[in-house]
C-alpha cells in the first residue's frame, strides 16, 4: 500500500463518484477503479458498495477513511517539516554565551532571529569560554559566543562584535571622585581578575599600559565567572577593566570610569564545529552577519 492508494481512496470517498474522482486525480476511470479494487484485495475488505446508479462507503470503508485522512495529514506534515528543516525554518539551537555578550546588541540579533525563524527553538547557556569549547566538542552546544583566541582546528569562527573597555569600581571608591584617570592612579590598586584558566590573556594589554606608565596594580582577588567578579568589585575587593557592554546592566554599588587611554577593543566571536552543515546554524550565522554589517563595530 502506498500513499497514492490512500489519495485515490479518499477522492472516491469524498465524491462518491468514480468518474468525478478520476477527473480530480487526472486518471482514467478504469485505472482508478482498478487501483481501488487492488486496495480492497490487499486489505481483504470491501470499501465501497457499488451499483450502476450509486457508490457508497461500507462500514469498513468509513472506518478506513478516518484512518486514511490521519495518515495523509501526517504525511503532509512530515513533508512540510522536512522542507522547512532543509531551509533551517524549524529545529533547535543551543548557544553558549559569556556574560558580557548578554547586552542590547545581542538581544536585537536574537529578537530578529526569532522573528525570522519562529519555528526554531533557541536555548541559551551562560558559560565561560573554556566551558563552551568543551560543550561544543562534546556536541552539547551548537554554537558559542566567546573571547578569542579559539585556536582549535576542529572549529570555525567569525567576528561578531568588538567592545571598548572601562574601569569598574565600587561606589565611593577614591577613583570614582576623579574626573579623569591616569595610569599612575592605578598604582598599587587591587585588581579583581578572572581566573586565568577561564579568561587567559584578557588583562595583558591593560597591565602592559600600566607598566609602561610606571604603575603596578596588584591582583587582589580572582573570580571564576563575570557575575562573581562584578559582585566582588561592588563589595569593595578591588577594581577591574571590563568591557563597556557590562555597564548597560545597572548594578547596585558599581560605578564605571573611562580608562586613561584607548586599549585594543575586545572581540567576541561566534564559534561552531567545522563541517556542521545545519541549515538552522547557517541562518544564525547569517543573522549575525546581516546585523553586524549595519553596526559600527
């Protein structure tokens, strides 16, 4: 039995007229009659009462009609879902992100993505860069937003954003009273820093600028994640350079000041497994490209 047999049967059942059903199906009437007869023989039941004047469904035919409609509807749904999946219109994406990327720009991209692809379920996970790499490799994530360098041959990446840096400090800190900071103002200051195993090399340019000016800030506390780092700063454990995206979220007890001079902007990259041909992932990458093209990075 094939789907076409069910379509032939439902056409006859809907019209109760072999001639009209054959016209709808673009078949010759004898061919349609032969197909229905073959279906009845395969099922071992009579589906229609036939006389020279009328056609009607048997009890078995009425029961079979309900089931045939269900099967055809399911087949149509499966066809549509397969086509939609091929174009990335349905599916599930698991995306990791680091806390500083959870900003208005990312919200705009994800909002646009959801509007364009409402059939895609998007799950977001707040993870450090190393955690994202591990989960990408294990297949628990489809993509990640993290800090470079990625440096792994089994991943591809693309730049999606670059952010400036500012100095975060607790409210009432002596530096918060200064209108303009110098690098020497940071001499001896305690720094709240991310654990190097989590964010390797992030502070290199900041510390190099301090050293060039003769300032020596000291590591005072390490944090494993950004939320803990910001809490430690607000609690008075020290100051820290952070991306300016973090000041978009208001936090009690925190203030931000511009650094003495420009530091290199901090890049964010979208990372995915090489050779991942998921159409849903391709649409996510396109969304980042389209909106990043209109943003002053």
